[in-house]
C-alpha cells in the first residue's frame, strides 16, 4: 500500500523558514519523481515543486511564485522528499501535499499545514 | 502554462445526473491519449483520483462516475448522484509541463 506522510508544517512569521518532509513507502521510490502541491484556505490546487528520479538527473521544477525561495530535494536511501521554504510570505499559507506524479496524481498524503503570519 | 477552466458550482438533485465540464486553453490530447484527469475532494480530505486519461476509472471508484472528451473539452459525469458525492471536483492536465489544475467545481444539492 502506498503511503505518503507529510510533516514539518506550523506557524511561522513572514520572512521565516520552514522545512517540510514527506516519508514515502509502498512503491519503488527511487524510480519515480515526487511533487509538492499546495492548497490555500478555500482555494484550489497548485503545483509548487517537483523533482525527478535519479534516472532524470533529479531535475527540478518550481512554480514562479516560489522560485528562488523554495528548494525541493530527496533522499532515495530514506525514501524521503523535502521542501525547504525560505523567505516565507503570507500568501504561502496553505496545506501542502506530497504526491507522486505519474502523469496523474494517484496518491496523496494527508497534508501538512503551513501558516505564515505575524 | 495550460489553463483549465471549470464552472465554480453545480447544483444537482440526488438520483439525477451531474455533468461537470473542464475546458483547456489548448489541446491536451496526444494521438489517442487524452491527458486529462479528474479528482474528488471532500472537506478536510486530500484529493482522490477518480478518472485518468479522460475516461479510465481509477481503482475502487464506483461505476456511476465516468469521463469523456478530447482536445480541449472534457466532462466528468456522475449518474446517479448520491449524497456521498457532494464534494469539489478538479480537472488536471498532464499534456504539458507543468501539470495544471482547474479551479474546481463544487457540487451542491438542489
């Protein structure tokens, strides 16, 4: 059974930093890219960042809204994916989901809530 | 980026048919593959995959859900609507990177 468990969310002040983690299990983690999708309160779904597998040289993508502030990374030995978020803004407040991009997103974690507020 | 447009809300009666549409700003089809997918999200829950590649039912999804369409116009149909189907539905394309989502259609009871 595929499981994705996010952690690391919380309350942070503007311009602060937070690092999200996602523990994956139940599939061949090394062979798949991983994505972070966020959902602001009452809003829709937005892809924040993704990282490909080693086969594709760990290529990364970032949404324009988070470019130069967020960094996605992965540890294949631990089946973990991370999202380092720096210089956070109030508009980054959202539920952040870890997902597996197989063209479609078949599996989602429960999400971890990030609140950016002074 | 490909923009996906959905109506914000749809009111339907239990036992009736619900038709939710999604229009893409450009074609999301390649050859015989229609790279549009559908999700259901209930309050407080993560999205759940319903339909992949426009018309393929995801594992465990009831047969009252179906999908159709090609090119730029796609439809998710629920027939008949049950109380458990009240949720927000999102379309998503994977024709081009980055994958993008529609704004969601909230299915409401009439």
